[in-house]
């Protein structure tokens, strides 16, 4: 697919910026996820995460761009005054190339820095150990388990949380 070829190897070059309407439309046209990630494909489509959360002024919807090309996105969904729920997605053809970690680093820096959240939490499917390991490497702590109904099916999740203090402590140890 031409839109994701020729990208630089330096994943630190990812730029996180406010999502543009044309990027929301383009993400809806991305190819489907495959394998274990196929269960997440609904998040990209009509009525998915972007449609649900990007119209609300309290939420922060970011496009992750590499050389001007949208290679993923993240959402910080405000939960009260001091916390946000994090959601992240990488272009289906680029999964497994280290982009998720780079997008997470930029999103956490924005959430705990300029946005000033005291804590960021997320849920991760129990059958997605790759994402769970990424979140743990970023400092997220396991809080427990929860269930949700997604597209009419019961799905089991782990709930994870990272406080600003934990984030700063992890950054100081790097």
C-alpha cells in the first residue's frame, strides 16, 4: 500500500498532533487487522473509536505521523477532571514494527505534561499479551479485571493504570 511505504526507520521521528478530519476518513479506509488483532478492527470503522470520541471537546484525539503519513493514532478520553482513558491503534500493515511504543511515549508525555492528567488508565483484552507487555514496559500497573460487551459479545479485559508520579519516576530511571 503506497501510503505506508518508504517510511523512515527512526520511530522516534513520530509526530503526535491533533487529528484532522481527513485523517479520520483515511483511517476508516485502512485495511482490516488480521490474526489476534482482527478483534480490534471495529475500532477503525464507522461508529468506532474515532466517531465516538473525537467530536467531544474534552477528549484529545491524536494522529501519529511519520514523515507526514498517519501511521497510527491515540486517544486520551477525559474521565473526570484529573484522569483519562487511553486508547491506541497502529496502521494494520505496520503492526509489530515498534510504532506502538513510540506512539505511547508521545501520548503519555502529552497526557502527563501539557494536559496535566494525574493518572491515565486503559483496558487491554486478556488475549492480547503483546499489548499488555507494552503497557507494563511503559509503567502501567495491573488493577484488576473487567468485562465489557463489544459488538454484542462478552469480552474480558485487564484494567491498568499509570499515575503521573509513577510516570515521572520511570522517566527519572531511564
